[in-house]
C-alpha cells in the first residue's frame, strides 16, 4: 500500500517510485502536484502494474482530454483494478466531456468515488446515466 498526501513530488521522484514498486494493491496520491506530465506517467504506471486494485487521485485537476483518455484507457484495460477514487479533480461545469471520458473507462469496476467537485445539471445527468447503466453501484 502506498499513500502519499500533501507533498509536492517531482516527476523524477514519481518515476523512481513507480519503477521500484511491485505488488502494490492500493495506490493513493493526494495533493502531490502531479500536473499533466505526472498524470500521464501515473496512467502508464497503472497499465504496467497488474496488482493495483484501488487507485486514488486527489487534488490534481484533470482538465485535458488527452489526460482523461489516458487514465480512462488505463483503468478500462486493467485486469485487477476494482476501485477508482477521484477527489477534487474536476470543475464539472467546464469538464462534462472530460468526466464522461473518465467514466467510460470505469464501466465494470466494483466502485468509483468522485468527491469534492462542483456539479451542474448536465453533470448530474451524466453521473445519473452512468450509475443507472452500471447496476453494480
């Protein structure tokens, strides 16, 4: 289990951590300043680590469609991932397409948590549709 909270991690440190980590089941990064480059590297890490069962990202804004696609693909194609937790990663009123892309990858997971995000009516409808189409939630 790896949980890192509230410290800024340069991408070089992330690379070392990702390369040295094996058999991790829970991976949580909260308020570590991943940025777009770090989020892309995290996507690659998730694809390569088949042991990850739970992934938590918090406080890193996902506001780029290429980042959303990369994370979505990593989650969708992962053989053992069960839970994906996103905390304060979206400004929904501007990111409906981005959250839609992320949700595409989450179909079939046992659980998804999206917390601390401002939502508009389009976003509520998107989330409701997702929940209704994934009866395991």
